[in-house]
């Protein structure tokens, strides 16, 4: 690879990483052409960009990115590497996990997710269980709606309940004087 080709390759990697919030580095070594194509196809369907890169070029590109210090990931850059860029934090981890149900690879080398670094394949399951922003918002909305729905329900049922209690109480008030015995003349009324 000539120096000019390296400069172009580094720039392509930088363009991918520039505004990425979710960056995974995976090991695809050992996947034949058919399995590799299948993995890429599945990634494309899930809006995950996959690019096989040289470790040295990846490291140089990451060193040139401003605002994020990727140096924690550099130790994992050995062997075959592919970067995976996604919008959803758990999407690449789920793709790797699901693909490994049939194959031994890909393996997670490292990841940068939600401003935190994860190094090693042992973090795969934890990363796969990270909730997406949409899932978190949905849960929060559900939690907020629950008490509101109870209040609205109570308010809607309240007039009926008040009227029903008023109707039940009214006959009891009318009957109460009729059941009392009039006090005899000269007797003091009983204290209540």
C-alpha cells in the first residue's frame, strides 16, 4: 500500500468515526467469503456500517479524531479487525451474539458506547443488553403515564361515586329520625 493509499484509507476511517457515538471493533477472522457476506448483509439490514481495516491505519485514524481519546481500545488491535458503526448502542453486540449462535466468530475486541470503553469479548452480553434510547424513553413514558392514568381514572369515577354515596346516605338520614323514640315529657334528651 502506497503512502497516498494509506492517507486515503485513514481519511475514510476518520469520516466513519467522526460523529460516531457507537464504535465496535470485531474480529471477523475465520469467516469464509459466504459467511462474511451474510454477516455484512445482516449488518446492513440493521443500519450498522461494517468496514474491515488494518490495525495501524485504524489506530492512526482514531488518534486524529478530536474530542474522543480511543487509546484504551488500541491494545485490542491485533489480528483481523473490522469496525462497526451504529446508531443504537446494543445493535452491533446483538448482531455478533446472534451470528455466533451458528459460528465461532465474530468476536468482540473492543467497543466505545455511551462515552465508555469496553475491551474484550467478555463484555458482549452486557453490551447486547444495553437499552436503546427509544426503549428507555418508552419505559420512562410508561412509568409517567401510569400514575396519570390512575388519577384520570379516579377523577372520571369520582362523580359517580359521590352521587352513589349521596343517594345511599340520603335514605339513612330520613330513616334516622323515624327510628328515634320521642323523649318523654320532663326527661332530658340522651347525650350523644
